[in-house]
C-alpha cells in the first residue's frame, strides 16, 4: 500500500482500529491458516496492522515477519503486542522461497487493482513450495474511497480466483461473509486460502 491518504487514515485511527478489532484468541480463519502452515514455520504477516494476529501466530510457535505501511500501526504492534514489525509496502515483497505461509488479511484490498497481478506474483515467488497463502478482500466492482478516505479495490469471487490461479496458486477453501469495518459500514467479503 502506498496510497498516502489511506496511510494517513490508518495513522490517525490506529488506536481506534486496534480497539475495534482487538482479539485475544485466533478466529476460525487464523486457525485454519495456522493449521495449514508447516508447524513452527516462517510466516509473513503482510499488512499486520496493530499486530495482534502476528502475536497470536508467534504464540503458536511460528516465526513471524510482520510488515505494515502505517508507522502508527507498527508502533502499536511493537509496544502492545511485542511484535518486531517493520515499515514496508506491498512493493517491498521480494525474495524467493522464504515463507511457509503468507497472511494478507484485508490488506491487499488497498492496492490498486492494476497492481494486484504483480503483487500476487511476488507473493507466490516468496512462498516456499507447498506454502500457504491467505487473502481477505471486500466483494464488489472497481475501486473507490470509503467514507473515511481509504482507497479500496473490490473483487468478485471468480475474478479473485482467476487472479490467484494465474499467479500459480491453487485455492483450497473459500469463505464469504459480511461485517462492519472501521468506517462502520457492513460490507461483504471473501477469504480464500490457497496452496502455493
């Protein structure tokens, strides 16, 4: 994510975001991801936000590399969850065969749609053979800003699965749902767990 307005929103609302989405136990999606990844494997939390998911993965025995584009989110991850998070954007995904799993939970939806094939290709390259990729996005068409100014790129299920397949992933499970976001709007979402 390199959209300045989106990053500014997260910097300004990092504490509210951390409070709104605070969890002390893994939800079903995080449990499914951790169950699929090699035990004690190396995970990239791409867009870690306040770091609570990274902390839960660490507590489960994984080595976690956590990144986010918001300095305030990084600060909260370090201070509240003792996660050694670092500042990075999606353009910083690099390397080959590094991770047993990559967790991109509602982070890549802030990337411009034109950039998604490139990002997915870099993610696939960074995964070890047999690695696991989790992606959560909002369902819809095109892209626009929400009522608090964040840039969102929306996807339909078939569109996302086509992008994943083209990047070399094999989707293994899909979950559809709807829940309120930071702006209070209830929005439909899709979560796909894929083999690399």
